[in-house]
C-alpha cells in the first residue's frame, strides 16, 4: 500500500526541488560560459559536465510533472 503525500508534504518537496533547480540553473549559466570559452579554445572534454547538469535539471522537472499528475 502506497500512501500519498499530503498537500503540505508535497509543497515542501516542491520548494526543495525548486531551490535545487535554481542553484543548478545558476551553475549551468556559469558552466555554459566556461564551456563555450573552453570549446572555442579547442577543449572538447568540458562538454560532458554541461550535459550532465542539463539532464539533472530535466530529471527534476520530469519528477515534478509526474508528482502533479498523481494527485
């Protein structure tokens, strides 16, 4: 038996995820600038960390959408 989250619990989860997404987004902006600078300088190894940050943000957003559909 799976218990559903109460409204207050869901709100706490959403606020936590939004804070993490905000921090990751700020880091992504910095990482985008550093990645573009390195890529234009000829270093292609820095592309993977930028892709990882994007996929992490996309996964958290997908989790929020899925949680809202289960209400």
